[in-house]
C-alpha cells in the first residue's frame, strides 16, 4: 500500500467518525498517524539524493524574502514584473512559469526579494506537479503572498491554505504555547495550567505513544487542540505571516470591492493596471516587521540612504554588529545611540541594548 493510499484511508476514516468527547481520543490518534505519513511524503526515505528539480531554490539575497503562491494564471508573474520590473514570462495560458523567478525591490531602504513561484495545483502536498518543490521554497520565505483571482471565489483560498498546512506551513498563526521536553525515564508528566476543551492526559499519552515517546514533560499553557500538540512534537513547522492578494479587481463592481475590503489580511489589487500597489507595499512592510538602523561614522552626518535592516525579534546592538561582520563584536567598546530606544540623545549603551526602528548608531571600538 502506497503512502498516498494510507493517507486517503485515514482521511476517509476521519470523515466518517462523528466528533464528540468519546471519539476525541480516536481522532487524536488518527491525526498523529496522518502527520507522520505526511512527513514521510515530504522527506522521502533513504537512498541517494538523485536528481532534483533544476533551477528551483534561489539564493537568498536582501533583507527579506517574499514568495508569491497561487494557482496558475492568477497574475503572479504580472504582479512581479510590475512591482520589480523583472521579466517573468507572461502569457494567457496556464502554467507559464515553470521555475522560480526572483526579483528585488527596494522599499523604505530595505532590499526585499520577491519570488514568483510556479502555479500550485490541487494535491501539491502529495507531490503532484511541481508542488513539492514550490512549497519547499515557500517554507523559506519571511512572508507569503497568496495571489487569488477575484472572479474565482474563496474556494481557491481554502485549497491553497490546505496545501500549505499539509506541508507544515502555518499561516498568520503563533506557535502553540505548549512546553514539550523529552526525558530518559519517568513516564509522561502532563500538566495543564488552564481548562482544556479537547486534550486530556489519556489523549496526550496516546498521541505521544504514536510517536514512540513514552517519557516526556508536557505543559499546556493555553487551550490547545490535538493538532497543536502534533505540531509541537513534529517540531518542523514554520509560522509565516501571509497576505491574500485579490487580483483582477478591474473586472468587478465597487459594491463588491467594499465587501472584499472587509476580509482580514487581504489586499485587492489589479496587477495589470497597477492599482493599489502602494497599499500592498505598505501592508507587506507591516507584516515583515523589519527594523531599520542608520549608521553614523564619527564626526559625520548619519547615512540615511542605506540602513542596516534587522528582523523584528533580533535587534540588539550585538545582532547589529553580527549583521555587518562577525569580528566587529569583539572589538566593540560601546555604542552611541540616538532615537526612540534611549532616554538621552546620544546615550552610551552596551551590546545587549535593544534598538528600535530608525535609530541612529555609532560604534566605538576598543
């Protein structure tokens, strides 16, 4: 029996099973089995690497990477060529783009790499089409733009989300607040700091048993589901922010546009006519959460043209030094900072000081 057949069988059984307290345990087990099979699909067992799809993964350049995901011919390539001025082959038939096409835009001083990925088809997560490689590249992005056609309704959105979820990509979600620590002995130690609607000690034990884990500490700090627990145990999930880009709005009425604006994480545009690009760029910037730091050589004015761009979660002076060169931190005596992260301008700070957006920094070496 192939992996796909096993997956289909489990999915059928899950669809047949009624959902209530009595079957929660059984469903949890099935979900864990499903997650294991999915992982086997993504990472094929053993053997030599063999030939991979050529021209797929693109070297990472710039400060952030944005992937365009969508079905064939929804206007991903048009959007890329109009945003970045890169020529990605455009035609009116499906599957025009066959490999990843990179482009770079400069926005607010940051270099952002845009990737036009080939169209995803249904069943991509099961290895159909070029789907597996496409989603593997999507996993490395800092932000995913799901490009949808306004005229083909939200069914497409569901399908693409389903494909990405099957690949361990979680869109617009935070990692579940679950403590998980393997041990050598002592059985399973289960603590919940708040009321749980779905998981109990039995279910947790059976899910872990499915992974052959019999000794572990599990702490649930929020009301979690079986899927959350499986995500934590699998440990290969990536949490990526996502914007839904609704293309081809030149073909609908104003009233419909008003309704579309109310959908969360959503920007309506027209790639062909270049409508509403500024709104899209602004939203992309918000979701990337980048921090710009300007440098100031001694005795000169700050250089406002090319900031050093850091990700939101790593913005200490030490991270700033590492971004420039890894030996810089050894020579650092202290730094002078102007901006919103300090009380006095300038202020002397050490390597642990956390910088904020648009701060100006001057490094003083030993």
